[in-house]
C-alpha cells in the first residue's frame, strides 16, 4: 500500500517536472497577458463593454511596446520601433481574443443580391476594434501633447504626456460604454 502511494507520488512528480520544468524562450511576458486577461475578465463580469476593455488593453500593449523598444540598446533593424510595438501589441491582444472576443454583426445592404460584397452581414470583433483604437491613442498621445505645448507657448502641464493619454482613454472609454 505504501509502495503504491510512493510510486503514484513519484509518477505525478515526474510528470509535473516535465510539464513545469521545461524552459522556453518567450518573446513577451505571459504574466502580463494573464494579468490583463484577469483584469479584463473582472471588468466583463462587472458589465464593462468588450470594446472598452479592448481600448485599455490595446493602450497597455502599445505602451508596453514603446517601453520595450526603449530598453533595447541596439538599433540595428530598420523600422525596429514599429516592429517591436506591433509584436508587443499582437503578443498581448491575440492570446486574449478567445477569452475577451465579442463578435457583432454589421449588416450592409447597399446593392446586389444577398451574399454579395455590398449586401451581407460582416462580423466584427469589438474587443479587437477597441484594442486597435487604444493602441492608436497611446501612439498619438505624444503628438497631441506636443500640440498642447505649442498652444500653451512652450509651457507644459505637470505629467502632461500621461495626463493626455489617460484623459483621452477615459473620455473615449466612458463614451463607448454609454453607447454600447
């Protein structure tokens, strides 16, 4: 009886060692994606629209891409910044699509028979759309911040860059939630 218990324990230990002991190289922090998924799941449970969740996760992914590019010391690849941002965005958003994705149908009936290009229903993932909008906002915020500085004749508001990004995301997030 004791031998069976030891053998079973050793088998489980060996299997767990093989599963959890294997090291792999990750291009992106899986903990960040898991944390974003947990926060997104909690937000969905609270009734937040998937497009709003996507907005903030897309902004997080773009900001993560900017941050990762800044810590890379060598700049040897053409369009490296854009590639790093795109990679971080895809490595954050794509794993979350099965969990957070929410499809809606957009009917288009302009001309032609049903099923033609101008007379069909197009399925759109609102989480993905929100993620793209959030990424664009984060990437456009430095430009908007510079324009505000120009209007203010060179004077910056304390934490202006962060304030512009968060204010834009919050205003758009509230508007999208009210429309959804």
